[in-house]
C-alpha cells in the first residue's frame, strides 16, 4: 500500500544543512519530515572536513551568517552529550602569508574583518612558530583567528538529526523525491517520493549540490553547480598541527569564478589523529574520476607549509562536490515564485559551518518570525532567468 504522510514541513536533504533545518524547525514546534534518497550525510557533508570558519570570509552577508553560525555551533556543542559526540573543537585558524606582498593583503583583510566583529590577531614571524612549531621557517607572518572551529561532519550531522528526532521530526532515508505536489494556485502541498506522498504546505530544499534538481521539480531555476574538491588523509599521528592552517591565497581561490583547477595548501589535525590536507577546486560537473595530478599538487603544497609531512604516509584520498553558486552566496529563504517553497542550499564549501545559522533562519521564516539576519542577499530568485552558466547546459 502506498504511504501517505502529513506534516507541516518537508526538508529534502539529510546533510548538515538539512539536519539543522529539521532541528530548528522541530524545536520551533513544527511537524517535520526529513527526507533523503541516501543515508544521513551521504552527499557533500560526508566528503567535507568539518570546518566552521570565519577566517576565509570577507565582510558582507556571508561573514554575518558565519559569525551567527559559530555562536550557534558553540551553543549546540554545549548541550549535554553533543560536544564530544560531534568532536567539536574550537582550535582556531592560522592564515599564513608565504610572501611579503601576501602578508600586506592579509593584514588589510584582517582590519576589515575586525571591524565586522571577527577576532583577527596579527602574528609576526617570531610568534608564528609558537603557535605552530612545525611550520616551515622563513614565513613572513600570519593572522590568528580564534573563532575558527571544527567538527567531525558525518557524526555532527547524525547527532543534529538525532536531536531533531528527539524534538519530534521524522526521518525517511532511502526515499527519493520524484515530484513536488502543487495546489491549484501553484503553492506547495507536499512532495511525491518513490515510497509515497508526503503532504505539507512547506518544502525546504536543502539538497546541497543537487539543490538545482529539487528546485526544477518545483518548476523554478536555481543555478547550483558542482565544484569538485579532493582531500588527502594521512596516517594517524600525535598532534603536530594545532590549528587549521592555510595559505592566504586560499581565500582568493574560494572567491574565484574560474572553472580551472586551483589548489592552495590547507592543513589541519583531527581529534582522531589523521591530518587532513586540501584544498582543490575545479568545475568539472559531477565527474568522480580520481586525479593523481590534483592529489600530488595537494601533497606538494602541504609539505611546503609543513616539511615534516614529506615523511608521513597518506592513507587515502576522497572527493566531494561543493554546491557552488555564481555569486558565492547560498540561497536561503522563501522562493517568491512558488508559495511554500524555501531554499537552504548553495553554501559551497562553507555549508557545515553555516548550517546552524541557515537552519535557524529557515525556522524563523517558517514560523512567521522576523529572521535574525536580512535574507535579501540570499534571495533564491536573484539570478535573472536569461543568465545561463556553462554547467547548466550540460548537467
């Protein structure tokens, strides 16, 4: 017999952002169904590093969302049993300049970030080795960002889902959404899945890199494009990298519109012992092919920052697809083109860090409360229908 369920809101996508949307909506008193065609954290979240960052963001709406989210992450981590379970660690970030001109640009950015509420502490060469004793010698300086933190992404998403279920949300994994149910006036009235219909007056598209597909089921365009990235994982080690450490050009790579391969060294230790090494970015659609040149470039970049890594074995590498939006801002909030449709996707590589803020904002608009942040910059319909991007023609 075909299942038919009824609730207040369907959240599509059980990654970190969908988990946060389900959690905050359920805690706001809504009946929530969280649906995913795969397991919890089976997409981009499971291929992430778990970064909760303010250091890599220029002043503007994304940084405001990041600052809001790091506060919410701290609150979540303080809940009984949550902090250790998700491996929450406020270890801070160190952004390193590799050349004098890079240091000048980095310090200029830090001045702007401090004005926006970021803790950004200049570090001269003599102090740098006290923060990270194994860094390469001769680096001109850095900026220390104490607010940067980390979680173990798959575990964190699972525990947010567990907390959402404790608040009354229902989880449906292995359910593929095949259509959006619409009323005669065009408004949302639920979703159709391969397991049956779920009736609800609100739908939250938290499908990450596949958010464009869910939007299309509702009859609207949302240009969420995949941006592939690789991560190297070393053998377990004693803690030799104490912060998230990356080169200053990483910030420029994040903001770049280039489709070509870009790599910049990002190195961080984990509570379990392995060191994670990134970061690469390239727009190659959903190509999951292993790329030895990319992995070699990551290893070479990392050893220039931390020479000891030359003697460390890499256990494995993995890849994921970041949900890239053409203006580097996610889509968050109601879609005026379809009443009852809400979006919470397109966060690129920042989704794990931005998830709590996104989830709370979505819950606020679902319950007709004024959101804590202005959602105008994140409007889902901000891209003209006439603007097309190459990947949209082929994906």
